[in-house]
C-alpha cells in the first residue's frame, strides 16, 4: 500500500531520527505532517474537476477517519488526532484549524513571525477562582 510505504516506512523513520537528534517532541513533527496533508487535500478538493474531487474527498476521509495507526508506523493516526474544527480568530480572518502545539516557526524568522494557525496567538481566558 502506497500510504503505508510513505508514512510508516519512510516518514515515521525520518521523524524518529529527528526526535533522536534534536530532542523535539514527535507530536510536533506529526502535527506538522497533518497540517501539510490537510492543506494539500483541501486545495486539491477545491481546484479539480468534480470527478476527481470525489476521489480526493474519499481518500482524504479515509486518511483522517479510517486509517489504522499501523499505516503511520506509530500508535495512533496523527491525521485523525489533529483534525480539529476550523475557527475564525478575528472578524476579518478566514477559517483556520488552530494547531495544538507550536511548530516553532517564529524561531526561524527575523523579525519574528508566527504561522497563521499558531496556538501562541490565542489568549486563553483565565479560570475563575472559587
């Protein structure tokens, strides 16, 4: 299966090397992967013919909802884990899927710039004390 070959036999192995070398948490790498996969599929769904759109939608639904963890070479389906409802951050913004973890994009930019769906940009309300 092409999907298992891509994810379990290549990407999972590469991400493990990155974790070992950099000590970055694997969740960040898998969320980065999920964000890119969502983007690729969502763009393809809106830019192809209706016949191809249907096949792309089916493939995308399979990856997010049905694909077993073994396909990814880890103990969960990362595409399912990070598939959260899209929200609007501001009145003027479009819908975004807010990340669960920071990708550290801001550390690679000068001047500092945050990714468009950075969780650091959202101020969470403080819990009321009882």
